[in-house]
């Protein structure tokens, strides 16, 4: 009788433990995506962004992009706090669309023999294609109703007559891409001992202050 109660209690604790860990499993990024994401992270490092998107462009050079293509951390925070919150999958797919479009917009203004095109962006575009293929395989398309806030953004991004333009620096596009990458796929990058929240803008302000600027 005593052993029977012990095993019943043990089974109950295991069940409770599974319930507590279930949200983590559901929301985590599949391990098979972490390799391609780490490669993207390395190619989007501040060293490459400065070398190819700052030093290789005239000072204060800008390109025209749609408002929705400037995808920052505060956009993620806002979309997560709507009355109808966006799911991680919604935000990840939106991030991928915006990132690919941003790279294409930079490529459109570059001459064929420009070093940023040949030595950096062409390869980066290929890495995004590879990641997209892996992402689609791990996240099969399904018929579902998107939150209104996400659907509105997709509609504007796909509207050929939409005229909501703004000027941005090429480097700023990939700065945003890098930060939102770490926020939306942080399961691949954050360790237990890592005190940083990549979705918190204060983290990036501290990092900018602590990082020595090139002379």
C-alpha cells in the first residue's frame, strides 16, 4: 500500500513537470534550425556590417524602403502586446520576409562589380535562401487566420501601389535584422548563464556603449 502511494505520487509529479515544461517545448526553435541561424548570425556581425555597409558607402547614403520594412525590436514588442497578440511563428515569418526584401533593395542600387555585392550581400542572400528552405520544412504552411495587425502588414508589403516610403541607411536595415534575429530565435543563442534579454532595447544600448568604436 505504501509503495503504491509512492508510485502514484511520483507519477503525479512527473505529470505536473510535463505540464510545466510543455510551453517551453512548444515555443522553442527546432534544433535543426540553430545551425543555419548561427551562420546567419556570424555573417550579420557588426564587423561585417561596418566593413561592407558603412565603409563601402558614402557618408549618410540612404535608400528608399517601405515603412514596414524597417522592422525593429519595438515593432516586435508592440505586435506581441496587441489585443490579438502575434505568435512567434507570425513574427518569424514576417522577419524573414523583411530581411530578404531589405537585402534585395540594397542589391538593386549596387553596381555589379561593387565589393559589397560580390563579397558580402550575394553570399548573405544565399544563406537566407538556405535558411528559408529549412524553416519551411520545419514549419509546413497551414491555413490559419492571422492577427489583424500582422495581416495588415502583409497586405501593405504585397501591395504594388503602396506608397509608404522612408529613407534609411543600408547598414541600419541589417542592424535591425541582426537584433530582431536574436530576439525572435533566442532559444538558439541564449544560455542559462546568459543574463541578456535580446528583445530588450536596453541590452543593445549597453552593448553599444561597451563596444570600442573603430578609429
